[in-house]
C-alpha cells in the first residue's frame, strides 16, 4: 500500500447449494489464498454464503440463519487478517430480504450494501424473494453497522476508498457505482452472479472496463461459478479486475480462478483531480465507514511496464503506430491547408527523428495530392557528420522521391565563429550551437525561397530534457514529433520499415545508428558524441517522463517503479543517477518549452504550453 499501490483480488468459491456451513469453509479457503497473494481487498460472488440459485429456499428461516452463521464464521476467520473481505449474503432486515455485499474487516461486519436493482426478466426472478433497497442508510443492530446503498469504506490514514454494488446494479442505466465514484470511492466492488450465455463474457468484460474508465476508478468483479444450480442456467466464475478502462486481471471461464491485480489508487485520484468534468458532478447522502489496514509495501504481482509509451502486443503496437502516423500527418496537412502552403522543408540528418519527420511529410504530401517533390529534404553536413548518417539521409530522401539538397554549412559556421571572436577550434557549447542555429537559418531561408514551411523534427523526450539548441533545432514552423517520445519514434520508424519494403534496408540502418547530435569533430566514420552517454538512456527518461507527467508521481515512487521495471538491466545507482539528471534537466529546460512551435498531440503525455502542460520557466526542482 506504500505509494498508493494496493493488491485487489476477486475470487469464486466452489459453493454447495443451500449449505452455508460448507460454503463458509470454502470461502475461508479463498480468503487464505488471497492472503498468501498479499491482497488488501478480496471480492466474492453474490449470495455466496448460500448459493445464488436457491430459489424459494430463500424463504426458509433455516437458510437465512445458516447464512448468518456462515458470516460469523468468516468474521472469526478474518479476525487477524489485514484484508477487507466483500462477500454476497442474504440479509433479513425489518421484514424484508435483501441481497447484500457484506463488508468484513478484522473479525466483524462493518457494513452491508444492499442491491438497488432487482432483475425480474428472462431467466431472472429475484423479486419473488428479494427487495430492492430504497431510501437512505439505516442501522443493523445485530452487527452494529450500517446497511444501505450509500456507504463508502475509507482506509484510515491511507488512500483507499471502497464502495460496492451488487450484480444487476452494474447493468442498470443508473448504476449506483456512478454515485459511489462521485461520492469519493476509488475502488468499486461487485458481488455478482451473472450466468453465462454466448458472447455474454465479452459484453460483461466491456461493461466492467468501460465503467472503470468512465468513473476513473478500479472495478473488482467477482462472479458465481461451480456449485450453482444448472437447472436452467450455467455460471462460469468470470472474475475481472479493471482500472481506468483497462482489464488488469481476468479469470478463465469455468475455472473459478482467484485473480489479483496491483491497483495504483493514487493514479486514479490524480486523474480525477485532472478531469474537471468529474469534479463538477455531485453525489450526496453518503456515510463513511472507516477501516484500518496496516501500512505495508505491496509486492508487485506483475512488473510495471518498462516502456509505458509502447504497447507490448505487436498487433496493438502496429495499430497504434499507424494511428500516430496518421495524426502526425493530419496535423501537418491542416497547417499546410490553412496557410495555403504547398511545400514543406525538412532538415534530414540520417537520424531517427528527422527520418520520421520526413516520412510524415511524405504522407501529408500524398494525402494533399501533391508531388513528393513538394517535400524538400535538406541535409547539412558539418564538423561532426559521419558518412553513414549523410548516406542514409540521402538514400531515404531519394527512395521517397523528395526534392533533395545538400548544403555544407562548414564554411558558414567557421565564418560566423570568426565574426564573434571564437577560435573555431575549441569545441565548446558555442561551437556546437552555432552549427544547430546555422542549420535552422538555412531551413527557414529555403522555406522562404520556395514559399513553404519548416517541419520540426525534435521529439518529446528531447523537449523534456531540453536536449535541443534554443532557437536552433528547437525552432520550426510545425513540429510533427513534438509529442512522440524517443522510444516510440524508434517503433514508428520500424513500423514504416516493415510497411515500405523499398525503404526497409535504409530504415533498418537508421534504427541501428547510435543516437548523436553529431556536433563534435570526427573523421566522418566514428560517432564521437553518443547522446545516451551524455544525458542517459532514453528508455529510462521516457519511463520517468511518463510517470511524472501522466500520473504526477513523486521522485521516490518513480524510483520504486523504475527499480521494479528496469532493475534487471540497470543497477539502482544507475537508475538514481539518471532520475536525478532527468528531474534537473526537466525543470531547468522549461523556458525552451514555453515557446516551442505548434505540433499535434498524439498521446496522453504532451508538454505543449498551449495544451497539456503549463509551468513557470523558473521553477525549482520539485521531488
């Protein structure tokens, strides 16, 4: 639970229909298994103390009293367990019977959430036995705790806030979980008994995922399974844990699996603060029930994604790559169309970023019905340019059919350095930046000459680190890569290499070339300025960037996540070193982002001062 990370479980006990004593034994077994997995919350199915399909047996006093004894047994079993258990049980209250999600913590019932929507259609006939809860919360004297539909269970001294709904409540148009979330619940539990029919699992999965997305919450769904009557229906134990629209854990049908997932509650709280439309909605009448989980560090069930910007599944990566390239091209198309411009100029170095920008520019030209010659690719070799990158820039441009120019800027830079009193030999920051600014001048002047615009090549990672020359490669007319991180740039170029067989060889060589600004003198064969040796590995920086901007995480939490995700590759001291570098560079480079060129947002993280990220240019480093 340290850093707001909780392990949430959903399980299905193998029930014995109408035998609460046997069911209590099975429920305690599932509780013990969840405890071994480190779960802080365990959700179990609807009416699992008795079985959902008891029918008119629910009218028998013996079954209801047996269920009460089963609840007592479970309470006794959890007395020394640091876990909130949410299970389904029938509760007789003031002359009526309710299907409830009973919340048990450290040996006692702390609250019961009654079902609000009673299905009475198709195979369901619940209104024969059960009553829908209406009105406000009341008090159960036998358990000395509240019962109702508006209860929020809040961890004392922690981040976790829990609420529950029961089966049909999720499927109803006015799901109680909407009010629960607006009332502050970050985890919604569902004790369910949803029978299985063709394609229903797909619908159920989508429903759970969408509810978690719409409500910026985690959703734990526990489904009835083996042991339920098969007279007319079959139950498959379809257990699901989702958060923010994504399914994090899911049990196989007819296996009654105990599933568990790590839920970052702070992430969910962060999104709710960020989304002003969420805060504008209100929900009233909720009663808060405290419970005191012990504070401990949750061990990860699965390692955090080491490349959060890059989908792990190849098919999803390909689909997203195409979507991003289309967004980039659409942004450039819009700029050229709105400005009545028919030509664009791209500075190509033979590196990843400029190659991607050139590919995007060609897509835009094609979509506009323009000749590829309307894309003017310009390579500008100077002191640090290698033969390999120069050759790749030329090959890529020619294979794409663009108008290609070589402008050697060596003499221009030497003259400029002489003009300002520089010896032209000392390879200092002036020596480097003079080259970057000369290249930008050449590109803008060519664009003026042909009536075009300059397409920027810098990426999101470079903007985050300030790894660009102010008023040099920092500047363009439209920056197509501005919200694409370096780790994703690599995959976009690889995607195009697969899609365009005629460019495959040269694009693969671009991918294999060490990243470098190529500003220091070289014999034209050796890279003498490898970027990642200077500023650190981009895969680490992109990881830091994602967790800082997308989730607002602290330095200590980012470090913990990085150790879990990258600890097999990088030692702790390396992770610490580059995390410190990242944060320092991110804050001191804000002034470069304050006046960055326009560029289309393509993902969940953007640093545009006009869009997602506004910060003062002179802020202290916040850890």
